[in-house]
C-alpha cells in the first residue's frame, strides 16, 4: 500500500519566526519511523539516487540486523535496548515447543490478562522498549529463576530484577526472588543516585516552560518534572512522587541525561 | 518579656503571627508562604511530612495523608461529624481506646490532637526560625462553635507540640481584633469566614469592657475553597474527556497535578480575568504517547462553576441573622476572613446580601493569626490593657424532666463565675435525682454536649414539687466546672468536677510530647548537618576550582607542594565526613577549609 506523505507541518505560533537553529526539536505530527520505513522499504527507488539495499528483498530478521547495527551505544538506556534487541534474535534460547515453557510475556499475562503498558513499572516498560515503541519480547524462558541468577551473576541487574518480579508474580513467597529483587533494586537505585548526584541537591528545569511540551517523555516523567520547583531537593521529590524509589530515580536520571534538568 | 505567637490552626491552612515592636506581623515559612497547609503525611520510608510538602503528595499518597483533622479534634467516635469524615476521608479513621478518634498512617495509630500537634509544631518551628530563638507561649484560635472538649483537645495539641497555650480564643473574635475592633467601640459586626475547608458566619457584639459576645454562629464544616477546586477539576476533566475520551481521574498523578493547577487557577482569577491551565504530559494516550492538557479558564466560568456554593453561604448568613432575630441594618460592619473571600464574586455576594461594602483592610488569610498575636502580646505585656476577657463559649446547665435543657450559666459569661438555681422533684416519693450536666444552647438536652452526671440520693419522701434541690455551677479561673447539688432540707449534697477532655490521658499526652521532642531533636540535627554540609561543599568546590592555578604557581617549591597535599587531605576528609553524614566531623573541617580557601585566594591574588 503506498504510503501517504504527511501534510506540511504548521508550526505553533510560539515557534513561528524563530531561526531554525533556535527552534527546539519538535515531534512531527506523524509517525516518523513509519514514514522512514515506508520510504526505505516500500517505495520504489528514486531514479538517479544511490540505492544499495532498498532493492533487496529484506526479511524482518535482516531488517532487525540492520537496525541493530545502527544503534549508537551512548547510555545505559540504549545499552539496555541493544541488549534486549540482541537477545530477541538468539535462537539458542528458543524452545522447540512452548508447552510448559514460560515466556516473559506469558508470565506477565498469567497474573494480568491484559497488559497495559502504561500500568507496568518504568523499568519493565524500559525493558519492553522504553518511551519508544513498546516491544514485548517473545523469547521463551525455560527457567526464569535460573536465568535470574545468571543475569545477576553477569551484573545485569535490570534483567535480573525483571525476572525476579516474574518469579514473584508466580510465587510471591519465593525468598530467593525476593532477595534478588531487593538487591537489584538497591544496586540500581545506588547506580542512578550516583549518576544523578547527591540527593540533597536541588534539581532545576532548564527548558523554558513554553518548550516543555515539545520534549519527548511519558506522563510519568511529566509528573516528576512537575514536582521540580527549583527549591525541593531530589530527596524531597523522591518522597513526594509516590512512585517506587527506583522508578523515580530512573526518571530523574533520564531527565538529567537529556539535559532537561540540572541538579544544583 | 516572653514572646507569644498567635496561631490560626485552620482546617486546610494554618498561619502564625507575632507582635514585634508593637506591630502584628505574619511569619512566613521557609518557602516564603504566609500560610502552611494543615496537612500531615507519612511516606513509605516512614518520614513525616508536614505542610506544603505533604500537600504536594496528598493525592498520590492519599491513604497516608491527613487533612482537615480539625473536623475531628475533640469529637467523640459516635458523633455524626466523625461518621461524615469517615465517609469522605481517604485516610483511615478508627475508634480510640476512650471512645475517641484515631487516625491510621502506615499502620500506626495517631490521636487527632497528636496530628494537630504536628501542624502546631511546624508553626512553632517557623516562628523559631524567623525569630532565631525558642518560642514556648502561644494563643491558638478555634471556631466559635467549638465546645470545651474540642478546645481542650486543641490545647492538648499545643502541649504535645511543646507549646504553653496561654489562651484559646474564637476565630471571629481574633479577626475582629486584627481589624482594630475592641477598643472603645460598641457595635455588632458580622464575620464572614470562607476558608479552604469550612464556612462560618459569626455575629459578634463588641462591648467597651473588652467582652466579645458571639451572639450567633453557624456554618458548614464541609464547605470551603476545596469544593470550588473540585468544580474546576470537574470542568477540566470533562473537557479533557470530551477531547480525548480519557478520564484523568483514573490516574493519581494526573489528579494530583489537576488539583494543584485548579487551586492555582482559582487563586489567579481573583486578580486576573483569564488564566491558562497548562499541564504537559498529563497522561498516556495508551498509544505510546503522552497527552497535554491546555485550557483557558476565565473568571465568568469560575463564577458559574461556584455560584451554588456561594449561594449556600448566603443562605446560611440569612438563616443565622434570622435565628439571632437581627436585621441587616443591625450589622455595623462585615469582615471578610478566609482565602476564598478574595474571590470577587464572593465579595459581591456578601455586599449584596448585607447591603454594605465589607471591610477588606486586613489580608483574609492572615487576620485570624494576627488577632491571636495581638491577644497574646496583651496577655504578657503589663503595659497593654487587656483586650479580651475569658468567657464561656457555650451555655452550661442541666437536663430536666421531659428531656429539656435548663441553662444555669449563659453563653459568653465571663469567668470565673458562679450561678445557682433551685429545682424540685418531678415524682411523688422521689428519693434520688440524677443531675446531668450539659453544655450547649439547644433547649432539647439531647442536642447538647454531655459533660458528666451524678446522683443525689437520700431525699426525703414527699409529694412531687415539694423537695427543693439547689444546683450550683461554678467555673474557676482555670475553666474547671464544679457542679453541686444540695437537698435544702436535709443538707445532703453531692458534687462533680467536670474537666474538659480531649479523649487523651495524661500519660498518653506525656508520651506524645516525648515523641514530638525526639522528632524535633532529629530534625534540628539534620538541619545542622545540612547547613554544615552546604558550607563545606561550597568552600571545597572553591578550593578545587583554585587547585590548578595554585599548583602552577607553587610547583617549584616543596613548601607549596606540601600545602597542596594538605589541602587535598582536608577536602577529602570533608567529603568522607559528608558521605558518613557526620555533622560534628563536617563542622570540624570547616575551619581548615576556610583557612585553606583564604590561603589559596591569597596566593592567586598575589600573582595577578
């Protein structure tokens, strides 16, 4: 089906007349990824322009490979996405039959039949693709408890925590998983806290109010951002936000990384 | 002379004031706000939050945030107001061991006086921070309709907070004092008090002798500015639902932001005609994107949204005047009290009803605290004439046959006082009478507050009406009520002493006071550490900034290298002490840091 080209975007009045270099990054009113895919894979090649791979009949797996090559490993979020992407393709973990096996998606479905991505934890969502397109891995995990230990031993605390939560959703009295979950949370909390800075520091929003809406973030990050008033310390915001400490620290960390917030 | 603070312990906000050099002044809190939300919360980590910080998480941590504790203070478990509060509160309210009310926060039970004590302690801290010295004496205001138990519970709250409550005064009286009434003025005034959580209308008769008589008071303890906020929230939620088909109420974080924005918009519309509610990333669309809420609200819309609420206050005013058999012309002045009275529509409604422009000279949020401070100052300053006299807030009397209430000491009687009345038996051959002591103004005893009861036995057998019993009520200077009943023929007598009770025992109060002291010590030590840490971090950063320059300058000298090593050692020790949260160690390093900083600055200055 031919991809319909999006209409010319009209800038909001506040941004009209601004120099291109001054203008904040604005989300286009269409899905740029879909647009890019349509241009890259569906549309016929434009004559006279170099075309190396558009002509090729690429399978979904090849496209994944291509995307993986394009990932720039700049921070942990991307590293995490890269790790998930690399795991998705691993055939060695795939079980010949799904009977009796437990996938991450299935495990979540057992306790919550309809998984609403907006209700799951920040870290869960991050694992499932972060703020961007949510992707629930379909990789089959035979023994989540064993994999939890494996990931913990490898220092993959986000992954170990995710698996510990899956194990606990099946068996809330599993002491092993509870201990692992607690340790992972503690390690991750310390890691984010160390990156954000001393919790007695006061975060300040450095993006002008009028431009906040053009940023890329989810509503939970929007809520945390609304709590930053330039006088409350990070510790206070953690007390106020009503989220788990880990989720809140993760969001604060991302806001700092994205230079939306600086800690003074 | 001791400093006395005046505290307006409000349902939704509290305010503290003091008289300095003869000028009553409201004391701002650390955030610069002159009022502090009367809210207390306990976080998941067990940390206590009081004031603005508690309010900012009130919806996301609703089960563990107490608001409007004043509606419960001094009330009995089975009172209708408590039942109403149970039905409308997000926090858990349970029965206490003395048929009183307790509040559960994170599985721990607190008495209402204890929770109010936390708010009062915060007000005390605000005053102490401002004055730079310890404060122990306070005058606290309460609504005119509060009975003795509620007043005693407020006093207990003050005691738990470490305050010596030298006087409890009525809120409308305090407001009148702040407006300058009370000196050589005899008139009847109305105090229209529309606060965040309650509405009260009081009619006061000001006498030249310093007695403020509350001749009528009425109100609605569940009508306030928060209801107006709720209307604005409804309007925003509906608009958003119409646009996106998403109910913002389903998300606590969105609701918390809506609540804050609605209150802000309401306040702004008192001074501007239109305001913008802008809440970016308020909720997820469910399609992997966050939606924004952006709407304009104008004053006319706000007036429409709140018109029935305002009308309710006017109806209460009308009824109160009618009950007091007063005409609008009898009211010499109308005072506006409470944040909601800044709303132009309310000022207009009051002016229209009373057919006169209300007084707006004093800030409506601050007038009650200022009045309390004026009274507090007068109580400890011998040179000042006494502004107010202590009066009984409600009438005292006994229950008589048929369930009627017979008044012995009328409302607004100055204390100490003593009154006696003779009663007779109601049945033939009656050998005992039950004296039921009550407080209130209703002629039906069941509608008044029971204070205590006792039985006078051994009466002579006689026909009804022939045995005379003298009942004497006495209130001493401490407000303790004694009731004596005496058979005038046999001289047999029986008595009871009634002391107002908040529902707490002395032991409980002492235990809570200890808890409050511990909290204070911990808080002060944290603050001390914070102050030392900030100074140490500031100087350390300065020293680190100068390191490269100093190193370059003194590179060739052994002495200089030694000095740099020492400086590095001091900065490292400071950082370790900060990491250990060791206040004493951080403070110990401050001198060394300051010396090093001076030396480094000197070295750099000499070479430039």
